[in-house]
């Protein structure tokens, strides 16, 4: 039985991961959970899955929950995340945390010899070299949970020695595919949160709407699959049926298809190299229902400039991806609180990247320092714009 710690258990990925485990209790045991805010949902998860350890955001929450669940050891804060990520009681850590806060617990889990089911792309965006060096040094598996990277990973199975001609990274295009810059300037929060295909958390839904999510996934793919940027092609595929594909040097293209359901890549990360029977929980793809066909388009990088920014930030390297990610986290939060317009996200990112003075060969401490500085600068920049 595989013992799994879930960081971010009350979020979209975490709840779907627990659903996979719920239907496969003979194969998996939950050893630890973490949660920042949704404490009522966390309580129900604790009762159902009976973890040994739990980490929450505040010391006060930890004290309160420890009075309710006396057989569980509680931790809190960033140190708590690192603690439960590295405990000997777990074989695998699912990192479904949102944002930069996933970097330190990921490194701690890797250094403790845990396999990682990976749904925290920001960790590779900001600390890709550190993470991949740690994976190699500790001999652990880094198994992607993002639907696109899981698809690429699946396409590469059995093709270890075959050269990749290109990675085809698909994007739905979000709710504003075909919009002009003028139309983007009028987008509302409600419109941006209405993704046409996927059920995701608010932050990643906004990232999908700006298409920065796809840009971050380009950087993630570069590190995860060790390919140069010019071999990663973003293709807009509105139906979200082909989750991504790989073209090999003989021009054969192998793709992974299915209905949009995050439980599929989660289950594959948990069970790799085997597959779980999900026929009772996931709807099979009906090819006959696709009678209107599958379509593919080039992304409009003149309107959705975030994709181009991500390529450029990754190409320049050093602290540029840290700036891109950290500033975006702040800007998305401001947009979700109706403090800025939708178009302000990409306009401000462009300004901050253009003005950035980069740092190279960064340690973990330097990455965290640069992240802190760009968050403060982003807030200052927005205040000056208002």
C-alpha cells in the first residue's frame, strides 16, 4: 500500500486526488494533509481519511484542531508544510499547493527520498535547476499531474531512446480566444472565472484566461523533459480532447486524449508505471460525439502577450522567471479582489520584466529573496498606476 501526503488537500487538485484514493483504498493510504483556509472541509477529510499528520496555516488553527482530533499531530505555517513533506511515514508527496510556497516543501520531500506527484508548476518555473538537480541526486521520481505534462510523460513511455523533434503543448485558449486587445480591456472577473472546459481553482483559472498558465507550462516542460525551448510548441485546441503530444524525429506524432478530468493524470502519477481502473469514476471519451471535429490554432501572441513573455523570461534565465511568476501571483490576487483590470495583469508583467535587473546562478535563499522583492515592487507599481 502506497502512503501519500497531500499538500493542499482542500483545493481542486487535492479534493480530486482524495476522490481517486477514496475509490482505491486497497492501494493507497493518506498519511498527511495540509490546508490553508477551508477548515470545515479539512475536518471532513480528517474524519474520512484519518491521516497521521496535518498542517494548517496558523498556530491558533493548529491548537483548535488538535483539541478536536487528539490522535493527530498538527503543524502550522511554512515549516509545517516542510515537516509533513519530509516525514518517513510517506512514500509519495502530492504537491498541489498554489504558487511559490510549494518550492521549499518540494525540495524537502525530494531530499527525504520521496517520489513527487507534481501539480505545483511554479516550483519548476522558479527553481527548475535546483529541483531537477535534487531529483537526480536523490534518485526519486518527479511525476507530473498537470494534464498537459502528464500527457507528454505518457507519450514518452517506451520512447526513452528516441529523439524528440518537438513537444506539442495544447491550450484551450481560455474563455477569451479570438478577443482583441480592446475586448480584453473590458473583461470582468466573472467572465474570467468561467473556464469553458476545466474545473480548477480561481488562480489557475485566471492564469488560463490570460494564457500565462500556458507560458508557465512551457517553462515547466523545458525543465521536466530536458528539451530546448525551440522544441516546445504551444497549440490552441479549444475542445481540450488532445491533452498534448510528442513528435519524434521520424515525424510520428503520439498524443494522449480523453475527456477533461484531472483524476486521470492524478491517478497515473499515483499508480505509475501501472494504470488504475477509473471506469466507475471517469467518463470514457466518445469519439462519435466529436462529430464537429477537433481544431488547432496558433496562439495570438500579439493579444495574449504572456506566452511570448514566458518564452523570453525562460530564454534569459536567472531571476526572470522568478519575476514573471511572483509578479503574476500578486497581480492575479489583485484582480480577484477587483483592485485592477484584467488587462493590467499582462501590461504590468511586461513593464516589470522590461525593467528587471537580473540575478544569475541563484541559491534557494536568493530565489526566495528575489520573489519577495518582486512582490513588493509589483504592489508599488500598481499603487503608482492608480
